[in-house]
C-alpha cells in the first residue's frame, strides 16, 4: 500500500471510530438535559437519580468523543495538506467557528455541570447541561456544513492564479441544501442512537430483575423507546429528502447505491441482489417496480441516471478516468444502514408493547435489549461510509480527486506509523470504555437525598 | 493594520492563551506524585484542574482551527511537516484526557496508580514538545519553493529547539507548582511551595538561555524588551512566592509565559514559517493567508464571540475559586485518616 491508501484507511478508521461516540454525545446530552429539567421542575428524587445514572454513562462516552476529536482537527493538515491548501479558504472557517462557538461551550459548561453538582444555583446548574446540548448541535451544524461543501461545493470560485478554491459567499456554504438535509438526518440518527442506548440498558434492568427499580427504569424504557420511534420517523423523512437532493447533486452516488448501471425510467428499487455487481450478470434479485424513481424523483416514472451513462458524461466533462465509486460497497452499506434503523425501531416498538402488557421476560427480549444500543452505531457508521465512499474518486466533488489531496511531504512509513499507533491506541480505549460503561450500566444508583451540607456531600461524579 | 496582521496577532493570542492555561494543567499533572503523597492528596491535586482543564485545551483546538482558516498554507505545511512530533503530542493529549476523566470513575488503588502514571507522562511529553515545536517554527525549517517541509523528524531535534522544549517543560512545572500553591491548603500547598525555588532557579537559567538565543534569529529592540520583561516577571513570580503572595506569583508566571510567547511570535513576524533553505521560500502572513473575504468573516466571528467565551470561562474560574484541601474530598467514614 502506498501513502494514499494508508492515509485513506487512517481517515476511515479514526473518523468512523470518532463517530461511534459523537451521536451518543449529541443525543444523550439532550436526553440528560431533559431528565435534569424534570428533576428541576418536580423536585422528585426519581429524576435526580435518573439524571445521575444516565449522566454518568454520558460522561464516560463524552470523554472519548473529546479526545478523538483532537485528531480530527489536526489530521487534515497532517495527512491531507494538498487538500488543506486547496480548500482552506473555505473549509477552515467552519472548523474554526466550530471550535470557538461549540467546543468552548461544551467543555466549559460540562465542567460546571459535573463539579457544580449541589454547589451551583439550581437554575445555573440546569442551564449548564442545556448549554452543553446546544454546543453539540452547533458543532454538528458547522462540521456538516464543511462536509456538505465537499459533497456539493457552493459559494466559491476557483482561482487559477493561486490554484485554489476561494470563498465568495459564506451564506451559501451555511445554507447549502445538502447540509440543510444532512443536519436533521444526523440529529435524528443521534437521537435514535441515544434513545436505543437508554432503551437497551433500561430494558435489561427491568427484564433481569422484574419489579425492582421500576421507578428508575420504566420511565427510561418509555423515554428511550419513544425517542427511538420519533427519531426513526424523522430519519425516514429526512433520508427521503436527502435521496432526492443526492439524485440532483451527486447522481453517481445514487446510482451506485442502487447498482443501477443503465439509465432507467421508471427505475426499480433493488432490495436484494445476488450475483455480480459489476453489471455483467445478475443471478437473482428482488425489486420494487418504480421504487427508485419514486425515491429519487418523487414521480412514478421519473428517470434515474445509471452508472454507465454518468461515466460517459463525466469523461466528457472531466476528462478520461474512472468516476465510479466502489459499487458493491455503496450498494450494501446503503441497505444495511436502512436495515439497522428499521430493526432498532422494531425493537423499540416491541419494548413499548412489552411495557404495556407487563409480559414475562423472555430470553430473546433480553438479547434484543443487548443488541439495540449497538444497531444504531452500525447504522451511523455505514451511513458515513456510504456518503464518503459514494463520493469517490472525488475528495471535493467535481473539483479535486482524493489522490491529489494527500500530503506530498509525508511518506508511507510515517502514515503507516500513525495508522498503527492510533489504531492500537483506539483499540485500548475501546476496551477501557466498554469496561466502564458495562460496569456503570449494571450498577443501580443508590437512593440519595439532597445533602444538608453540600460541602460534605459525595460528588455525584467521582473525580 | 492589514487583516493578515490581525490574524497573525489573534493566532498568537490563542497560542498564548493555550500555553498560559494548559501550562499549569501540564504542571499539575507532572507534579502529581510529588505533591500528592497519598490517595486523598492526589485527589486534591487533580481536583484543582478538574473543572477547567478541558476548556483550557479547547484553546489549542481553536488555535489550530484558526490557523487552518486564516493561514491554510501555514496549517498544511506545518502539520504535515511536523508529522511524527504532532503524532506523539496527539497520543499524549488523548491519553491525558482519558486519564483525567476515567481515573476517578473507580475507587480502586491499582486503577488510580496506573492512571496517575499516564497523567505524569502525558503531561510532561506535550509540555516538552510544544516548546520544541514553537522553537522550530521561529528558527525555521528546510523548505523549498513548493512550501513543503524538506526535513525529517530529527531535523526538529536541534539544540535550540531542545532548549526551547526544556524551557517550556520547566516553566510549565513551575507554573503548575505556583498554581497548586494558590489553589490548595494543607500538605499539597506546602509541598508545592517547596518546589518553587528549585524549579524556579532551573527555569530562570533555561529561559534566559532560550530567549537570549532567540534574539539571534531576528532580534530587535522590541524582542529584547519582551524577553527582558519575561525574565523580570519570572523573577518577580519567584519573589512573590517567597513572600507568600501566591496570587501575584501566579500572575507572574502567567505573564512570563505570555511574554515569552510574545517574544517568539514577534521574532517570527512577518514570517509564519521561515525557510532555512532560502529566505525567499519562507511562508509569510501574506503568502500563507486566506482571502480578504474569508478573513473579514472570521474577524467578525472572533470579535463577537471571543468576549463571550472569555466571560464564561472567567465565570468558571470564579465559581471554583476556593482553595481546596483534604476536607473537600469525600472520604467514607471508616477511611478518614486525618
């Protein structure tokens, strides 16, 4: 492997890894803020304990999100310096603004929330966790605006004198229709992730010891399941909008998602294909007639362009070369992403039904409880792999190819070193994180009362 | 003043903020086993930075992001050029963040001991390497007309840069000791205070050598003045500490770090990364910069939001202003040792 392949693997590994934790942070900060609000408004100990229990799990997750985020900020310059030079005038601004507006807010107020427990005025303490939640939203928006520019560059001009893309309309970058659809989709995915996280853990407690700690975990099952279902509905709606925008902005990605080789009107939606995906032969497939036309264009017989036709068109526009992404990868990641979301929602529905009917616990329900927090993590990863791999060979669609973006001064040995070091380190972190999460997820929080002497109280989160 | 100059200044300010703030975090981390002789004292020590360290580290992320936005060529050449050094720093910062956050999650002596080791190492390594990196930026690196770094990892380990690293390492240790003396009472306070004179003396020697040597690169009346002011503040901090004026001592080391950073950035200007191959190949505030339009937008964002950030970070320090001691640490009744 040469430097370009290693740099791509490194970007993939550390970014997918980082994004295992990010959606939990985005979603859980909102849910914990909600529980804290319930505690603040009712004064009930039940909600205080819930805030504490879920807050602890949130913090364990947050720490890894923060430290792996540092690498994200540095790696563009380290591995992708040609890319950084080419897009810096546009891409750097949202990143810097993300730091100034979001990272400061999150880190400062999280410190206040953790250490201000029982010490800060109640209103300020509550405001702290909400500001953390708002910070995660701001962070998501700016980084997605930067990514959306790579998918569909807006508001720039190419300056041939400096050889780079230059910003002339920042508003167009922030209101790119790709980010307007991607942001709600990502937030919905984050809420699905957090809802499923809460649902799985709470369900496990209820099923393992029926009748115990009901006041703590029954509302959590309900909150988790409802969040999951609402988020799943939002994911479908925003995903549908995204598909239509993608058909317009990146038709090749849409065609690759469906392994649609030849322009068709109407185009069927392929559910499963067995056989070769290079378009030469299809052994067996299951298709919904008109499905893709409807998904991509909102009309029954709409024309959807195929990979081969787009390849010809792109060769005329951009010159000779292959403009096809890895079709089997885009095809299957797209499908399994959707499947992960659907399964999560199905388990949430089952859990609500179970809660209502007070049915006896069964082995497979416990298994479902264990699986449900993991499914959205899989879906999130596949979604991003699809989005990024579907854009290939471009790093910035239509402007710069990925192979032209790497750092000329960094050799394959250096990239390999950092790839190995970071992957091993991340592996160790994952083990420690899962160990802590499991430990605290199992532990039922003790009954606590408001301390009479706050100075002598045990901190809610040991330090 | 051109926008490119304003952004050079702003990035210098962001780096200065980072070094002043995370400087004492690094110091506290390095001194952890020296000032914290038992479990409770170590908790006291870490609690002093607990609520603030993460916010302090964001200064680095914003400095990095601002460099990317305002001077993309600086960001690209520097970060790809200093590749392995940055990798080591990143690994240390990752380990450090996790250690600080996870250490207290379990009440287990072995667990604590292991994370303590990580905290010490991962505080010392970046404290040393940031000095090496900054010194190399001022000194310049081999770089051709393509503005690509032409050296390797060992090019960065030259005597001037290593002295820079030793200087930041000692200065941050001193800054941390003085911070601990200000923020604690009891044994941690006394031990931290005792560390000030020996570390202080070594710092004076290293810093005088380093800032003096810096004058060789692009010394002017201004850089001499800044370096002398830094030295005065350092001596002032040691004197204040000697007379029990801990607040003044802390201001003194903070000012020392800020003035030392000012010396370096003033020496660097108008370059952002000089070329030792040929001065004509240097990256400057002009040829590394973003467009006027981007810099204008970034300036507005910075003007509006920086005061807000300063206000709420200041508020955090105000909330947690109290000195900490053993009684602030929760100890189950049977374990109380005092």
